[in-house]
C-alpha cells in the first residue's frame, strides 16, 4: 500500500523486501491500476527488467492470472534472446502494455531507430533483483539504458525491487533518474522472521583440508530426509557434481534429488525448476544458478555446503527457504574444513546481528560505455555533449570525466589510436552539424549481434552418443580429455569418446575415480567483514564456545605451539620442512588479493636472494616456500610493493590478458563467436593475447588498456584489499620461528600437496603426505600435558 | 630452456628458434611463415578496429631475427600478406622497412592461400614452392609427399604444464620427415597440435618445439598429452625456476 502512496506522489521508489514477500507483484501494482483506469490505452506503459530470462517468463504467468481473472484489457509479453524474430517484429509494431525483458534485450531495442517511438509513452520501469545487478557490467549497461529511456520519456518513473544491502544510498542513486539518491523513496516491505541458522554436527572429525564436504554426506542426507524440500547450495559446479553423486549413493530411500548448475542444458534446468515448483523434489543441489529466481513456496531448508563467503550472500541464500513471512527460514551450514568452521560460525553470528556486508558498487566499466555509445549511434545521430549529459545521469558514470568520455568516443569512432591510419574506415561518420552517425548499416547490424556484457568461455555441448544434449563444458576442459577418460557431468559418470561438430561425444561409464570438471568460477573471495570477524574470533578464545571440539583443540594447540593471529597486525610463521623454508602469513585478505601478494612476495624474495620456489594461497593465509629463510619481514611486506613491482607484474600477467579479452569483446574490438560460424578446425582467428602485447607496447595508455587495468584492479588482482592489508601489517608484524609446521598452517600446506594429485596413485601419495603433515604438527614431544 | 632446438629433417640440420623462425646454417637461410602483414587493417576495413601496429611489430621482430645470424637468404612460407590489398595499406615506415629488408638479403616469397600472388613491389622472388638440398618449401603440407617438407599454413600451437605452471605458445611441429612452422605474424592465432586436422600429416607421432619469451621447449606428443591430462588436477601455482 505504501508503494501506491509513493507512486501517487509521482516519486521513484526502491522497494526493499526479502524474496517471497510478494514484492515483484507489488512493483506492478501502480501499473495495473493505471492501465485498468485507461482501458483504451495503446502503446508500451511499463517495462520490467530482470537479470534472469526465466524470471521474466515466470512473472508473465503470475501477472496474467490476476489480469485474466479480473478481465483487465492488459497485454503482457516477454522479450528475451529466445523470442522468435517474427514476434520481436510484431512487438515493435504493436507493443504490449507491459513488456518483460533483460538488460541485453533492452539494449538491442534501444539500438533501433524506432526506439524513440516505441518508448515515447513509457510510464514506468520496474527493475527486479536490483541488488544483483548494481556493480556488475550488466548493471552498468542497464543504468545506461535507463538514462536513455528517461531521455526519450522524461516523465517515466522508476521502481527498483531489491534485497537488503549494505549500501542503500548507492542503490537509491542507481534507481534515481539523475544519480541523486534524494529523488528515490525507500519502501520497506515486511521483514521476514529472524532465520534459524546452525552449524551441521558431523560424526566424522572435521577434515584439515578439502573443499567438497563429502565427509558430511550422511548428515546432509539426514537433513534432507527430515526436511520437506531442501536446496543444497554449493560454491562451484565441480562441487555440485561430486556432492550430487555422493548423495545419490547415500540415497537409500530413493528420494527425488536433482542437480542444477549453469553448465547444464537449459531444458534440463527448466525441468528441474518445474519439478521444484510442483513440489515433486525433496532436494536440489545447486550453485549460484539458483541464487536468484522463482520463489518456491515449498522450500523449508537451505543447506550451505562450503564457506558462505559473506553475510549478505548467506542471508540471500537462506531467504530461498521459508517463503511465508510468519515462519522463520531454516538453514544449516556445512563447513568442509577447519578454517571454514570459523567462517561459518562467524557468518551465523553475522546473520543473527543482521550485519550486511559486500563491497559498494565500483564505477561503471569503460568497455560497457563504449558498447553503449555505439548502441546509441545505431539508433540515430549522436551529439557528444548531449550524450555525455545523458550518460552521466546514470549513477555508475555520474563522476566520469569528460576527457575519458571523449577517449571512449574516439575509440568507437575509429579505434582511437594515436596513429591515425584508420581514417578511411571510421565506424562513425562525423557530420557537419557536429553529430556522429554510424557509417554503414552493416556496421550497425554487426554491432547489434554483439550487444551484451556477459563474456563466456568458449563452450562445447556435451552429447550422449546417439542421445540428447546434457549441457556444456568449457572448451579448454574438453581439450584436456583423452578418449576413454571419465568425468562427472550432469550427475552422471561419462566416458569421453570424441569431439565432433563442436560437441563432446560421451557414453555412460562405470567406475569410482572420475576426472572432475575443473570448471571456472565460484572462486569469489570472502568479504572484508567476514574476514574481520574470523580474525576476531581467532584472537579471542572466549568466543570459541560455539565451535566443535576438534576445532577448539586445534586452536589451543596453535596457541601452545605458536601463537594465535591477533586482531591487528600480521602473524608470520617460518619453519623448515623437507629441506625447504616455509613462510606462512596470516593475512586474511581474500583469495584474489593473496594471489597477487604471492606473486609480488616471490619476486621480492628473488631479489633478496632467498630462492623462492612457489606459493599457495587461500582466503585466509598464504604460504611461500624458498631455499633460504626470510628474515627482514618489514622489508618483505613493505607497502612499496604496490608501486613499480605491481605495475611490472600486472603488465604481463595472465589475469590481465584474460581481463583484456573480456574488455575487448564487450567494447567490440573482438567479436563474439556467432553460432554457426564457429571455427571449423582449419580456420584460426587472432589471439587477443597478441593484440594485448602489441597494444601495450605501442600505445600503453589506450582507453581499452585503461579499462582493463580498472577491471583487474578491482577484481581478480584486488589491489584495494591488498593495500588495506599492507597498511595493517605495517603496524606490527609478529614473527614466530618454529621448528616445524604449526597446527594453523597445516591446511594451507595440504593445498600445496594437491597440485600434483591425479588418479589413484597420486591420491595415495596425497594421503601419505597429509598424514605426514598432521603428525608433524600435532606431535607433542614433551611429557607435559596439553593446556586443554 | 634454450634459445633454439636442433632438428634434423630428412638428414638436414636445422635450428628452431624461440622467436618462431627456423634457421638452416648450412644454407645460411632463415625461414619464417605466415606473417599476415596488415591483418589489423584488414579487420578495421570491416569495422573491427584492431590496433594498427601489427605490421610494424612483425617487421621489427623479423629484423631482430635477421641480425646476429649469418643470413644470406630469407624464405617466407606464404600468407606473408593477409590479403591482396594488404601491400597497399602498409604504412610508409613499414613499406620502407620491407624494401630495406629485401635489399639486405635475398628474399623468396612463397605463395599462400591469403596471398596467391604476393606483390612484386618489395623486391625478392615469388615462387609456388622451392626444392633445395633435400628440403621442400611450400605453404601448405602435402599429405602425398613429405620427406624434407617445410610448410606453414596451420599455425600450430601447444600447451604444456610443468610444476603447476602452464606454458603455451606457437610451436614447430615435426617428425624428422616433415616440419610445420609456427606463424610469425603479430596477430596470428593458433590451432592446437592435438587437433585431428594434423593426424594425416603425422601418422606415427610428432615432436613439438614450443616457442616462448624464455626459450624453446621440446616435447614429444606423448609427453604433451600426458601433461594436458595432469593439468586437470593442478591447483597451486609454482614459480618458474
């Protein structure tokens, strides 16, 4: 009802409510009332944008039912990448009242010259799951599209629907028509009851290392048995496959349990979702592919296997259970190793205190801007000054300097190279009146086919020999397979036979030692907030009450054998092992920052003549091994590594090359592979790595290299967090010289051993190594009792 | 790693260099393949604005390859120009560099599928193929013959994992009988040596010599396949020694 009051005053609204609060329908209420009052209205009235195609389809169903029951003259249609061409054409000629779409499809619509007519009478924009879009490239694209819509239809009102986030002002600015949060009114939906979250108690003692949670399968199965319907969330697709397989083996009651992740065939995923909606499943093992989406009333338990990574993320996942607001959501966390116990425990405390976390949105990507400028030019002549005013109304670009915009425009025009050799082939034609227009219809056509900001790895379909398609795997993974190799996919054990017609041909296989798909993704670092909580818990034994006995014992041993990492400063342990010198730093800066730190530390150790041999990093710690022991830790962890050392390393690292490739595709420097024009085996395209090298050498300040550095610093290289950590370290490095590995260092050293694990023989080797390490750490050679 | 790998092809001693060139000491001949000059502008013509520095970068590398070795003759194994209009699009500096090059060494342009008729403007001699001293130079390998054949066309590349580090790049591919050269051009992509396309050419296995900034790495086909399998389990990063 408050929604209607806000709308009645002509304001923009941000509706914040947990999933299942009926917030999507609330977002449509003003539109429905408007439309019911004007039955003869023609043309598009409301545009709904969702990050998920499936959600648009589901909303259509949910809207159509009440509209038909009340016999309202309102037409609701969806438009996504799956919409057939003839229907798209009809939608442009005779638009529905309410159009449900995605950021990508909206961008394609806005690239058409007739978009000015299509959206001229638009009244409302409804953005669903806003929290999931803000701060992403898709969110940047949508913000730019909304700025264009406001220019076509200045009176359009915006309604954002969102889960609660840690940065409400930024969220409001995103919804605001001119990036001013003051122009958006927040409406708080009914709050859900405090969730009941607990740590899973297992019979098995907790593993030191490992990320799959297979030790807890019997207990997870018991939870599923006792629940009505459960979602079992994991963090990676590989983990989803393994856990699903293990649960299936444990499934003595033959409960209907399904698998859902982003690599599975779309039809398969739809089937699982439909079965879930119909209440036919007892559990589904899922990745982030089910983080958003259709509400399933029946789900009454969420199982999170592996680290939650953040409090906000956990709250959103928990929100997938218990869709009645009067019943609390129930969730159980399953840590896969000892450090994860700490993380899970801290996340549970965070949920209880409702402390939200996660980074505020970063500034908009320049690659997305370049794509959008071309999109606008495809719709009609653009005037630089007007376009600049338009795009800076979008919050991600509100602070964009004019000269950066001009550089982007020059890039769109002819590549923007200092060497003006492409004058002849400009993509934009500079007209006498100061506007730019696309130089040929063919260029506009090709641009439309490349709209979008999601860059996927090259994928191959997985097909059963003489059967249907199961899903897709990354091409690099397929290339590793040899005929006869077995791997888990779509919950089945498969044998690789061949690659044929851009598909992996597989047959059913038996056996127990599959090669697990080494999928990308799922490697996000844990939040700073959670990191602070874990550090605090470690430093304060009075908070250990909620931890399992094995973990408490482990921490006490650490206290005794070394020392616990404190709330501030940095604990560094060094010890000899197998003729090598190990250094373990308890830096808690997250996986990405640690990877960067590892590269920089080893470079520095090389210069110090310590002979570094390698490093391994987790979310919590980093371990480096070398021929000689490090001694000067202040010099080793000095902040100046973020200067020349970082620059030198970034220039040439593979993360930068991968980031460049994505930037180049979004910005239109490299085209996506279109279906049907895949390389036939003989034809080879160019390599984005080589383009990166050439560009870096000849024009290091090119706008696309700037965009690449901006992306990489915030993302995989995570310079921000590394800087925070180094500042903290400056205020006190405590060094402990040990004669052997400390209990807290065992998990990371076990990660070192994993690097060569493959097949049965190596698994044995790994077990041996693991036992060896644990004995070493726990071995007590004095006669005194443990301080337990 | 070393800067070049010794290869014996049909009894002739050759050196596969880390920069992607092949050196024939007894013939004082340097061989490169698939320069694809002006590939960047070829894409720009169609609206894809690749950086216009590829020809310059390729010619600079070629110039470096020619210095420091006794080279009397240069053989370019075809696809030297990305398309028939490429020569006209070359910038003034690149054009001059190319002319200076052909004045410096005897240059043989072998015709490729991208440049069936390489332009005569830059000096040197244009031929379909060349037979000399137990070696046959042509653009695309011929399944019928093979002894001593040196060709390009396919842009072979290979990847290898050792101690947690992955090394991949353009490579020479040979079995002592025939050799396929890596592409020398700056924007040239590659086709994995594990692709079935190569099978009819190397029926009894092959060796690859992977080029990189650090040197050349030679491995057998078996070792390569083995390493690619082990990759699936790799998780930690190790530094190069």
